[in-house]
C-alpha cells in the first residue's frame, strides 16, 4: 500500500505527467477602436496590413501579423500524451472577404454571419507562438487539472470534431454548445463551461457588450444605411440607444481576455479539487446538434432574414422550441 501511495506521489510530482488546460491570448497589433462603428471598421482594416519582424537565419524579415483582430488558442496537455493545440479560424480567403465588402456591399453584418471554418492545429500554432510571445503579443491562462478533468476535456474535443463543428466559423453570437459553431473566443470559453469553471468574474471581464443599430445592418429585405466604403471614406454613426431599433450583441473578446491577464503575462489556477461535471457537453441531443450544424453549413456566408438577425436562436426556437434569450428555455 505504501509503495502504491509513493508511486502515485512520484507520478503526480513529475512535470511530464501534469494535466493542464491553457488558453493562449494574442492581442491585435493595435487595439481595435470600439468607440463607433466606423472607428471599428477602420481600425480593423489598418490592423489587417500590420507586419511583424522576426529573425530568419542571418537575416531579418517581415510577415503579415497573423491575428489582426486578436485571437485565442487552446493547449491541452494530459499526462505524457503529446500536447494538443486548437483554435477556431475562418477558412475563407482574404480576397473572398474583400469581394463581399467591396463588391457585394456587405457591412457590419459580416460579424453576424457564419462562414466556413477550420481548426488551427499544432503546426500552425507553434509556427508563430514563440515569435509572438517574445515580442509581448501573447499572454496565458493556465488551469491545473486532475486526470478526470483532462479526460473530460479530451472527450469534449473529440465530440466537437465528430460533429464537424469546426467547419463553422461562427458569428460573434454563435454558441458552440448549441451546435452553432464558434469563433475563437467562444470556442475557448466552451472548454471552461464543460468543466463548470467559468465564474461570473470572467464573464464580466471577458465579454463585450454593444447595441448595434438595425439600420446599420444589411439583411435579406434591405441594405445597411452605411456601406464598408462609406466607413472607409470617414462616414460614421453612433452605437444604438435603448430606444431605437437595434440588436444586442454580447461576445467574448480575445483583447479583453489578454488585458485581464495583465502585466503578469500568465495566470495560473489550480482547480484539481473541483468536482468534475457529468452533464452533457451540448445543450441539445446529439441528433439535434448535428441537424443544427447541417442547417448552418447550408447557410454559410448568406445574409440573414430580419427574424434571424434579431434572434440568434430563431431556428432552434422554430424547429425544437428552444427559445428565450439564448437560454434554451423550452416552450
């Protein structure tokens, strides 16, 4: 018995058999300007041309900065198994986005439309990580897990991939646990949620809240009052007041996550004593989650109807009765 206890202590103490979930936050080249819609568009465009320098053998070269609007990757290390790096990203080309904005007249609604997605995996993440971290663009949030917690997160990632949810780079309102796909930040946060480790304090510091005037969004029945070109020319408008027609936009912002870590550069939580949840990873049945994924795949890069624009759960409500403000309350 003593031998087993000693062996367990040795295995626990060896760094190589640690169980860790780590979030890697990347700031934008310069913070996006959220003061007005036009400021947001113009700062996003400026960042898309930002470059970063790095040593290349004896030379020094410059490449486009890879995360123009900030980003989150996830690293999972379970015992002695190889580390797994994942992050959600768009699988659309820059030219395709440019065509929508410049030729098709798309505007702010671009942030609300699902597009083709894919995972960043180990090779892509590691290609940039050391370069960006050495220049202060990276901060980390690490959770020390127990073995059961790590296994749960591994299983969640396998189920996520088996449902092909990585094929949907979700809008800012997408919730991966409803089978809606995800952006990089919502995808990362879902790992905390499946472990029941997402306290209100993180919700407070990581979530951005905007009221977007309906008149500034194109949908199937009408075009936005201000186009992408108009914003580039310097035209602008204010975010909405509570009294004018608008949509409420709440989303996790990688820049806010990066800022939350602060000058410490790394925050570590030891959560090994926390109870491991037994609840389902997804808020609907597997069949419903898959149907939702297939529905959204069919609508990639399409303008929303006004009802879809106003209610991100319009399909789930109409199809299965999951209604309410994103809470999944059944009628």
